[in-house]
C-alpha cells in the first residue's frame, strides 16, 4: 500500500529538507515500521516527538491503511 | 561575581528622585537574576496585603548576569510586581532590546516606586535620569507613543511603554517594548499605569565585564553553534510559534469555542502556511540567535506575529477561521497594550454566555468585527468594555457561567486544552501567577512526546515540578524559552563563564527549586492555599467530543491527586503551604 509521510520540526533533516515523501509499505504496516522503512530510526532520535495518522495523534505502534498520511513531529518547546 | 553591574537604579516617582545602590549579591547568589531575583526583592520589600494598584506596589525591571554578553537568546527582561489581576506575585519576560540597554546603562535592575503626580515618562541614559512630561503621549496607543519617543530620541533608544489599557488600570494591561514585544500577563501594564508612568526610554553605552573574555566568547560561540543553532531550536526561525498550531491540532489540545472542545477542521485556513504567505520581514531580540519574529502584512494590517496563543484565542476558540481577523485582533491588542490571552478569553466567555442565553453581551462566536471592537472598549473601559475589563473570574461571579470561566486565581487560561494533557491542568493550577503555560509546559512531555501518557494522573506531580524547575532557572538567567535544548549543565557552564564562580548543574537545579518556593511563599503570605489551585468545572464535567482525546474529562479526584503529588515533591504540606523550615531557607 502507499502512504505519505510528512515530517515536522527538526525531523525534516531526515528527508534532507523535504517535508514529505510518498512511500510504499506492506499491508498491516505500523507507524513505527513505516518510519523505519523511510529511514527514520525513531528510538535513536533524542528529540523525537509524536506521530499522527490523518491528523490525529496515535501511538507509534498503530496500524496504517492504504492512502493514509503519517505525520512525525519533533518535540517543541515554548508556548 | 562578574557578569553583574553590582548596581540597582531605584526610582522614587513620588519624589522624582533617582538613587543607585549596590546589588544584593547575597541574594543574587541564591536567585541569580531576572525572574528569581526580582521575586526575592519583591518578597523582601513589599508589605503583604497591599493594593497592587497603589503607590505601595513596586515594578521591577530586572536583567541577569548573562544580559549584554554574547550568550545567545539572553536578551529578555524580567518585569515583576504584585499582580492586580490575581493578587499573586507576577513576573513576565519581555523580548526586544531594553534589557541590554538597561545593562549597558550600568544597572542590573530598575526599581520603580511610588507614583508620579501626573502622566510622565522616565528617561535613562547611563547616569542621566530625568522625569519628563507625557501629556502628549497619554491616551495614545502604545505603537504611536513609542514612535513619537523614537522620533524624539532616535533608534539607539529602547522604549518600554503602556497603551490605553494600562492608563485605565485594566488588569489585562501589558507592557510593550519594540512595538510588538510584551510583558503580557497579570496586568503589569496596569501597575505601570497606576504610577502615571507612560513609558521608560533607555539607552546605555557601557559594557559588561566577564572573566577571561577571549576564552569565554570563544566557548560561548561553540555552544551557540553546537547547541543553540541545532534544528531542534531553529524551527522557530521558519515559522515562529505558528508551528505549534499544527502540532496542537493533531495532538488534540487546540481549544475550540471557549474550551468547549478541541480540534478545528478549518485549521488550514489560518495556519502557519497561510499566515506566512504575507511575511514582510523577520527579526530577533537582542543577543538572539533564533530570530522568531515574523512581520506580516495583510491588507492594511501590519503586525509582528501572531503567536500561537493569539492565533488560537482569536481563531478556533472564538469560532473564527478568518486569518485577517486573527492578525487584526493581534495588532489592535498590542497597540492597546492588552494581553491577547486574557482579553481574548474574556470575549469568548462572553460569546458563550450570549449563545447560551445566560446573559447577552452582544457578541457571538465568529463575530470578529465585534471581537476587535471589544478589545478597544476593554482597553479604554468604555461601554461594554468597562464590564468586560473585569475578566472572567469577576464577571462569572457576578453573572454565572463559572463552570466555563477558564481561569485560575483570576488569570485566564492559555491556549492548551488540559483534557488533552492532564498535566497541564496541574501546571495551570499551581503556576505562581495564575493560569500560565510558561511555568511548566506539560504538552512537551505528554502530547508532543511519548514520555508520559496524557490522560492519567500518574507521575504528573514530578513531571510538572521538573518542567517548572527547568523554566525557573532559565527565566532567572533570562534566557528565551525557544532555546529548548538548553539543559542544567549548559546553564551552569554559561553562569561559570559569565561570573567566574563555579556553578554546577546541581546548583542550577537548587536555584530552580528555590525560585519556585519563594514565589509560592509570596503567594502564601498573601493568603493563597491549596483551595486556590483550581481548575474550571468544565474540565471535570464535560468530555471532549473530538480529537485523540475524545471522551476525555478529568476526574476531580485525579486532579486533586496530581496537586498532592506536586506538593509532596516540593515538601509542601497537604494545604500547599511551605513549612517554616523551608521558609527559613529562602
């Protein structure tokens, strides 16, 4: 299946400054697995924040469906 | 210690006298500067129970030992006094360049006492201090007043001013500098207005002594390159705090319709991408390495910002998705010298009161022409504005609607929905100046990270304490919040470089705890206890309908449990009071 990964905050560096990429992932893929396939080894990123599927915060192990948008955020501070 | 000027400028406005005195270095060693040191001075010098709008209140502009050095993000100024909005201690952190000017003029702080006999402004240039007439400035918006003063004195001078809101003693009045930077919360503008003080014009041509300057400057530059300017901090250059909007939307903490729900399907109509299409220019504060300021031009409106708070309160929380109205509301509030959060929250409460038929305040959700008009009326206390200027606490006590009067101790809620981030309800409740997101920024751990789940009370006391301790140190060094990766070790190293005294991370942590405690001690002396660390009933009684937190409301017992956890971490009793043994250490 095909999904779009969008990066926010300092995570953009993992796509060399691009804010999004469309990639192919296996059926029943989780957010975590999709990020790893895109080259984002999130447990090793100190400032990794949270993920959202289709604009809604989810757990890193939640599953994706065909056509989903997966957003990954770095932590932000301030207010 | 070096880094300080060892010099306080004390101004008696009643007598029009200016004197200097040595800095209390023994206090500086315990509280450092800015937030912590200004609260210590006020704790020692203000009698309990004074009227914050009386000449007995003091207004302190306090720098820190890093101010005026090459340390990045060190250009903020603490402005502190007793708050007329809450009756608590209140310290604010204002950007711009005034902190550097005060320090280069040779002062660690300016302490303003008493009251002028008629509207005036203060002129400070090194050791030249004069008291000037403000008849031509009084009544003018903060922007026009600042422009007139810059016209008169030149761009080397920094202006700290109030708008009409400060002049009418509106408790939502802020203090402005550099046109669009504010000491926003708690009514510090009203304190300045109560002293008949329209502005302070300041310039300084001196410097700051630090030990081993060559080595220090080299090391500070390394720290800036290795830490300050990494992507985790520089995202604010790209969009300022507009970046928060998307994160809060997806994270389920963007408030909607006076905190009656979260998430807004129209958020892309006013998000950072849309707003920044109208970008005209950028700027940063003194000594800043990050440059978060965005100047927008939309139609005939030019404005720096809007920041996330101002976007949210005039956007989804007001039932509005028109970005021009959001920018216009920001510009008007800034010129009037009004806190966008408190004024906005009051208007949106009034919208809900009208919608529910409890009381007709003549404004409904989405009516932004009226929202903007009401900002002016509140600032000038004219018409309906005279009532709305009371703020949601007093208004709801008078008319009802207390369940959705989103405030703590009389300070209105910042724009993070706590049912989506339970620790934020605690942070708001125990903040030293009423509901504030700048003491402990809970979403950073509960929502924007996977560190700790958002919808549970477990661990929240310790979490809020750790965040509050970190910010208390940072704001006592007067470093900007946006240097988000700054840790205790780096702060200790910067203090060592600037002062020549050896500081450790443990020392920094101790200072942070001490600052939290002295602020609490001030409030405790004013009569505040655990019963004042509250949350609006909306959080307990109404579940969110949308977003990842759909179905969530905070059980009241969970909220009380979080409070007790926090008190226990700090060694306070069950009533949130410092014991005598702890008070004696302050």
